[in-house]
């Protein structure tokens, strides 16, 4: 449909249901989950193993055709792996994060659609039954990883850096740079004199932000009725 025909009460109830689902089914599987989180379509988030830690005001947007999968699979002979995702982080549909040792994603990071982050090869070069040799992955503060990019084992990406869409990162990327390609190479340095605005600033006043979202949603859904919504769902017409 071209627009959301739900009345505001239905939209608000749906959001509360997603919050309840997250608390009941997602949070117990995590080592820790900070305050202010949002999980959109949490039933399409798949978690396996642990520990998995998620910071404050994190946003996870999952979809039926883009499930988010976060898993810890310790390699043979390794100690228990772990994944830590910092505060104010955005995780889009289709993201996969797989750890055998350790993956750390610091605050304010953004992972676009279909990003894959792994700290292991999951098979040996000569022994295909082996789990491979893992090496930790670290994404610094405010890293932005573009659509369908792959971050491989042993990689460190410095703070504020941007990874281009479809890039395959197999070596470290310096801070404050833009990297692209396969294998990824630095193609641009960020201007050190240009101020950076992070997602944390957006949440500087959570109460005000919530009021603004509520007012915006009421305005967008103004005039919608339950009967009108049912009509659009059951008997959509041209232009809906």
C-alpha cells in the first residue's frame, strides 16, 4: 500500500506488542540489553549462542525477507566467543554477525542492509572439517558499513570510517577514511575540520524525541479509522 491506513491507536498498540515480544523472547537470550532499545519485527531476529551484549538505544530493523542473525559458534579448541554491540547502533534487515572468538561493535555504528561480519573462516584451507582459526573483529565508534559489505576476520575499522556498499574488508581500515572495493582500499580521507554528528545526538533528550515522534505519527495517521483500515486491508482499491 502507498500509505499507512491504520488509526493511531492501532499503530501504538502494534509498537507496544513488539516491545512486549522483545522483552519476553529476545531479551532473555542476551547477556545484557540496554535501555531505549527498538526492535522492529523482532520475530525475524535470530539469536544463537552467547554471550551477546547490546547497549542503550539500539535499533534493530528486521524483515521477513531480511532476517537479522547474530550467533556465537566457538571454534574447536577456542574459549567461548562473544559479541558486543554498543549503544546508539543501527542494525538493518539482513545483517549477519557470526563470532567464534570476539566481535566488538562500538557506539553509534550503522550496519546497512545485508552486511556480514565474521571473525572466522569456518573451515580450514586443507581440513574442511575444521572450524578455522578465528581472529577478533573491532569496529570503532561511529563506523558506517554500507549495503551488502563483508567484514572478515582480524579486521579493525577505525572510528568514523565508512565502508562502501559491496566492499569486502580483509585488512584494517584507518580511522576517518572511506574505503570501498574488493578487497577494500581507502579511497578518501574525511575532512578533519568538518564536524561529525552521531546518532547519540539524536537521543540527547529521549523524552522530547518520543513526544516529537508521537506528534508526527498522529499527524500522519490523522483521519484514519478502524473500518477504513479494514477496508484497505481486505478490499484494496486502485491507488491504495
